[in-house]
C-alpha cells in the first residue's frame, strides 16, 4: 500500500513536470509577428471575422497578428504561398471545407491534397446555407421545387458563385437525393447571383445569410428552407429542408478553419488552438460573429478532421457522379 502511494506520487510529480514543460514550451510562442493568410478577398465575411480574430490574438500574444489575403485560383494561390513558408506557426492559412475537401476531386490532374501538405490547427466557424427564391416564385416549399424539377428535367435552374462551390455541389446533392436533373448556372459575382434570383433570371440558389440578406431585406427574396438539420435562431420561421418537404439528409454548410504547413511543432499547434478557442468563446466576439450569422467553433482537432473527412466523401461522390472537372 505504501509502495502504491509512493508510486502514485512519483507519477503525479512526473506528470506535473511534463505539463509544466509543455506549458513553458507553449509560452515561447509567439516571439514575433504572426501572419494569417486567407484564401478569401478583402471585405468578405471570412476576411472580416479573421481580422476580429487577429486583433484578439494580438492582445493575448503581445505580438502583431496581421492578415494577408491571397484570393483566387480556386484557393491554389493561397495554398501555394503558405506551403512554402516555414512550419513554425508564424504562417497560418484560413480555408473553408471546400478548399480542403472538394478541391482534390475538382482538379484531379493536379493530384493536390491540402491535408497532405497542411495540418489542421483550429476550427473557426460554421455557416449554413439557405435556399432562396424570388418573392415572385410560385414555390412555397421544397416539395414545390422538387415537383417542378421532376416535371421538367433540365428546365429548373439554380445559380452559384462558381463551378464546384457549395452552391453548385448542394444542387447536385438535391438531384442525387431526389432523382431529378436541374440546370446549374455559374455567376462571376455573388451580388449578380442574388439579383438574378430576385429578377427570376434563375429559379433558385443557395446562399449564406450575410450574402443573401441585403436582397432578402429588400423583400425581393424568400427563403424556402435552411439546408440544415435545425432552424436558425435569426430566422426561426424558416423551416428545415425536411420540414419543407425535401430530403432530410441534405445538410449544406461550410466549415472554416486554420491550417499550418506540415510539421508545425505540436506544442505550438496546441497553443494556437487553445488561444483561438479562448477568443471564440468570448461573448463579445460571439456577438460580432453573430452579425454575419457565423457560428464560432471550438471543436477538438479530431472532430474537425472527422467532419472534413465526411465532407470529402460526400463531395467526391457528387463530383464523380456529375462528372465535374476544373482541370
């Protein structure tokens, strides 16, 4: 019994020492400016909330945290820029789940798998997608939309902001789940897309709440449903797809996270993740994210990885079935 107690004390002391050493290692970072690269353009929702994060991390770390935007090229411009940076935690990259999970299957000839070159560092936020139609549309629910698509194959149109976007793949997902065939129309600008929906130039489109909100508030757009398993607190009267007569499996969303070049020290990665989670748990930060209808995420990296794996399986199947290629 005495031996057990002594052994327990020794193990506890060693564990405390290891924790102390890890904590000491964590406090060594950062010692200089940290750059958060983004695959999104200046002024976009993801860019704005990344700047909120950078300001708060700067306060915690006592070092400048700056944002550098590298949009375009389907995400490859940002990916290539950051992949050449040292794996020391001072260069981090903001990507969405489509960059991580759909890109390898949209550009097959490039054989580029982001998670072979980058490590997940922290989850940032989640955004669901609404299904929007013109206020003049005769459709009142998802049953109406699906019935129209079944009655006139290739006549029902939906728009998105580019080929391979969540708005495009989400449309392919409805086709796959309901055995319909709708016609996808890509637009160059998000603002053009929702104006086109409002003017009935295209029948419907997916959209995040912040991207559709200006046209929605003007009274020219209606939401048939939210493509999620539960209603959104900002729009409690908008039903889920299942409640509106659509397939319950449909869950169209985007997960945004921070990644680092492969090889980042574990202690540095863990400190970044912990401090990002601390910022995203701050009620004032949550309130600012709410203005974009972005839900802050503080998932452990294991859960983030699992969610991205699930998305990749879904996207891979949809891309192969629809024979979509951006090569």
